[in-house]
């Protein structure tokens, strides 16, 4: 039973990081200008991805007979507060929002890596689910980084 409890805790950590991503991208959508419609669409898509990932993880927690988390991480709450404060002082510019989103994507990658390298026993199905989600999140991270880097390059030329 202890194995299940450890695995449920790992899965709940990942549920919370996905909840962070949903809230973070909702916050990022609020922070950007209406002219940044490309980012609106991307942010909505990434939030929807995390809703899906959380649902998949919740299903695994239910199979294990555990209680799933509906919360976000403490660091995620702090991050969103910091994002609001930063926006107050630097404005709601595209570069700042993309930098904040990249920071959030880095945190998600770290959480997934920690889950996969932990000594928690997990069956192949759960391990594959986590690995697949991490791979998708890496693609999202690279997309955000690409947008951030391109925006920085374009502004450097102006």
C-alpha cells in the first residue's frame, strides 16, 4: 500500500503542475494585448493540453484508489503573483509574458523529470504516460522559447 501512496503523491505533484500551467496560461492571456492574437490561441491550446494531462493523471490516481489534488503548487501561486507584480512595473509586453511562460515551462519539465527519476515504483503504463506528457510539454517549452527568441531578435533589429 505504501507504493500506491508514494505513486499517488508523485501523480498529484504532476496534477498540480498541470493546474499551475492552466492558471499560468490563463493569467498570461490576461496580461497580453489584444493585438497578440497568436499568443492567445497558443496559450489557450497549452492550457487545454494541461487540462487533458491532469485528467489522465487523475484517472491513474483513481485507479490506485487515491484522492486526487485539485490545487496548484505553492510555487505556482507565488509565480503568478510575481507575474502580476512584474506586469505592473514592466507593462504587459509580449517579451515579459513569454519569459514568464518559459519559466513556467522550465518548472513543468523539472517536475516531470523528478517524477521519472524518483525511486517511486510505477508500472510501465504510468511511466509511459508521464514520459509522453513530458515529451509534449518539451515541445510546448520549445515553442514558447522560439516565440520569445524571435520577438527579442526582431526588437533588436528595430
